[in-house]
C-alpha cells in the first residue's frame, strides 16, 4: 500500500509536473523546456530570460547531478552542459540570486498538514544547497507568505499525501515561487525540529 499513490510518484518523477502546478496558478521559477542544448538555444534563452546566469538541469534527476551554471559572458564554459544535453531533454531557468544569501526554503507537510521547515544555503563558492555539496541547513520558522505559497502548492496536488516537501525560493521582487515539490522519498530532516518525527507517525497512524 502506498500512502503517496503510485500515479503521484510517477507524475512527480519528471519535473514537467511544474507545468501542471503552474496551470493551477502555483507560481514557479520561470522555466524553459528544451529537447536538447546547443549554443543557439542557450543564447535564445538568455535573451528571453533577460538574465546574466542560467541553470540547466535534467527533467529527471536528484542531488543536483548534471546541473550546470551557464554565464552569459563565458560561452566557453557551456561545453560540458551542451555535451551532456546534446540529445537529452533539459530544463533551463534563470539563476535565482536569493539562493546565495537568503537560501532555499523547504516546507514539510504530513497528512496534508504543515509540520516544519528548514532553510538551505550553498557553501561559499558553490550554488548547490544539497548537503552532499556542502550546503548549510538550519531549522526556520517560515514567513507567512512562504506558508501561503507552500499551502497553495500542496492544495494544487488535489490529494492528501502522507508526506511532501515543498522547496521555495524568492524572486528579486520578493515573491516566493516553487522550485520543486518532492513527493518520492524526500529527505524529511526529522533531526532539525523536535516532534517532527512524532507528528509524521501520528499522521501515518491516522491515514492507515
């Protein structure tokens, strides 16, 4: 028995689920979906995104594997990303500057109810917030606009799930937007907040 249903896990596997959430008025990081990557396409996205830096990453992936920063004034640095995605679908987004200082927020929901939150910041000289890459993590009480953004994303799924992690960042305007929603075995960071594991157990028992 799956408490996050199989169809939800399959849907969440490919990051194009973000399009489905956006169609339900969930604000997401601006995203360009490409069948492959080459210099002409990268230059086109730079113009359309009006951003000095882009992030290219696979539609199916984890731990920031095959994730690349593309800088407008350093086209020679695009070669590895172009090689990786020469025949592979890729999503390209403007780099979100707030990740470097404010960080990326993760809000956790058990049984459809908010449990706790953390903020993740990259190590100095890096852009990846994952612990595997030196990211720094601490518990946080999310601001009300983050709580509202997280709740809206959870509601848009349309089903009560045993667990969900909603990753949010702020645009330059201050608006919180969805970076990702992890519904397939996400890290839940029980160690960061007292009673989070107990709350998870209570919700599991309630849904059983």
